[in-house]
C-alpha cells in the first residue's frame, strides 16, 4: 500500500501574516515559495508515496508543481485550509488512494525516511497524528482510509484529531517526527528554523538561501 500526499497551500501573499512585522511582503513570499519547493523535494524522495497533490490558488503553484512532478488541484476560490484539504482528499480518493497523508508546505526540514517510516505497516483503518513542536497543533495527519475522520487544523488540532479518532472507534497514535515538528508561523518559529539551518548546512537549501544563510 502506498499513500497519496495532500498539501493545501495558501496564496503566497496571504501566507505567514504573523511574520509581517519583521519581514517585508516580497521577502516573505520568496520564503514561502522556497519552503514549499524544499518540502516538495523531500516528499518526492519518499518511497512510500504513490502520488502527491498540491491544492492551491497561488498563481505560481502550477510552475512549482510541474517542476516537482506533482499534481496541482487549483483552488481559485481560496476555500481555506480545511476546504482545500477536503478537496485534495476527494481527488485522492477519485484516483483510488487507500490512504492519504496531509502535509504542510512549510516544513522544509522534512526527512523522507521519517515519512516512509510513518507510512509503513499501517492497519486498514488507522489515524496517525504528527504534532508540531509545541504539541498542540498538527503538522501531518495520516488517514486510512482517506475519509476515516474529518481533518481539523489550527490551535488545539492535535487533541481534536485524537478525540475524533477515539469517537469514531478508529485505532490511532500520536507520532512525533523530529523533521516535521518545526513549521513556520511565528517570529519564534523563524528564529528556531534559522538556528536549525545554520547547524545543518546543506539542508533545505532554497529556504536557507531565502533566509540569507
């Protein structure tokens, strides 16, 4: 069994608004694009994925998807994170996917080997929740079958996913993956990502360049 990855991605100009005080719009958009490219590159190296679907209304998404060899599902109405996610899941199901892994476009440190480990040996009905570094948000969600629970993101989503799986009677686990723990939402996350990249030269090279490392 191989999974389909689904990445809902905002228009670059609308992304990372909490960084606006410290990074101007042009640089912020460049950073968002760089993180997405590095994330897609890591995903493409994972052996456990049969396909990847990028869901976005960003005008540059078509070019980035083509360069990475992934499918683009346009989101011209900017349906929001959950709406884009559900559209991606529906597209994956239409393509015969037995399992989906919902991934963010802002985890450029993603290690494909960790992703392969996460997706290996899954039961026929299962939910895996990968929390963010604070333990409250969700940075990845594995659903087998794809519609087994309804995704929910944002603050407190890790516990919401646990509750949804428990209430549905679905086996689940909270899986901590170091390379998926750090996403970029706040100035503190930006500092943490910069430090990680400074200590791990050669990783996420586009993101590092966008940050001037």
